[in-house]
């Protein structure tokens, strides 16, 4: 008598839903250098963490604003205050997002097939495309903040805070369902497609509304300018995301860093207009 086919193994139980505390720990633990114990790395925790990414970005932006404001209070000019406000987010992320921007620039600028571009992005060194992109982006951020601090310390502070908020909202939007990872493993694969589409776009809309509300403190024109800065920042990040999906097949941790810096820089530049 022959044995029948082995029964299918019982499916593994789904992980429990993540709490708000799980999400906060995941967001602060992966998006900042703050010493936070991340107890869960499963899919529900990743989803909750990326939902908390915009508030985490706002905290980073407020720290940047505080650094710039402190230098102005001590008698500094707008330029040193702008440098401080640009340096704080880099310090609070250990340069992770700037490194992702440089690696993404090298990968996309190489013109090579996806597999080779991803290999270039994974290397520890930075190529000419990455160096040039870093220089231009940091110059743009410092120049924009210096102009805004030159207008008033409150405008510079609000710009730094809103840039941090919008930059992380762009990351949450890129985590929406349907955006695949470019390769298995890593933070990119952990969070890619983790956020429901409607929730991601709702958070993006909420980000625009918060920016408009902050700008309203200076009057209706500034409310419109802040809302436009958020919209255009998210649009610029979305264009880069689509480029990465076509060239690389999806997102990586480096791509998320590039989206963050692209959105922050766009928001600051738009706030200087008008």
C-alpha cells in the first residue's frame, strides 16, 4: 500500500496588529539615530512605523529649526543659521538619507541595466554623480534657508519644520501598496507596499493641510505658498519614485533616502518664491 501525499503544512498564524507604540519605536528607530528599542520588525510594525514617519519628520524639522533659531539668538547671521538647520537633519539620521540620495544618483546616472545599477548603489563608495548631487542639494537647502532666515527667524524655522514633515510624508507615500521592492532584503523590502493606498494619499493630503495651516499664521499668501511647497515637494518625489520604478524595478532603502531629500529640497526652494 503506497502512502498518500503528505498533508499541507498548517499556515503560520498572522502576526498580531501593531500598536501605536510599536509604530513609533519602528519610525524613530529606523528613521533617526535616537536610541529607541525596536521590538518588532514584522510587516504590521513596518506599516505602523511608516504611518508615523511624517510626525517623526516634523520632530527632526523642529530640531533643525531650534538649531537655526539658537544661532540667530546668539547673534549669528542667516547663513550660519541655515547651515545649522541643514546639518541637524543629517546628524539626526547619521547622513543616511543623504547617502541614499548619492547612491541613487550614482545608480540612475550610470545608465546601466537594473541589476548593475543596484550593484553600484550597494557599493560603499560614492561616484561622481553622487558627489555632484550631494553638493547641489546641500547648496540649495542652505541657500533657501539662508534667504528665509534673512526674512525673519520665524519663516526660516517654519520652513525647516515643514521640510522635515513633507520629506517623511514622501517616504510614507512611496510605501503604498503596489510599489514593489527592487531587491529582497533590507529596509526597502521591509516597508515597500506596507501602507494601504488610500491611507498613504490621505496622509499626503493631511500633510498639505498642516503646511497650509502653518503658513496661515503669516497670512493667506503664505498659506497658499506653504501648501504649494508641500504639493510640489510630494510631486517631485513622486516623479523620482516613478523613475526608480522604471529603471530599478522598485524601491530600496537608498531610494527612500533620495525621495526624502528631494522632497525637502523642493519644499524649501518653493518657500523662497514670491
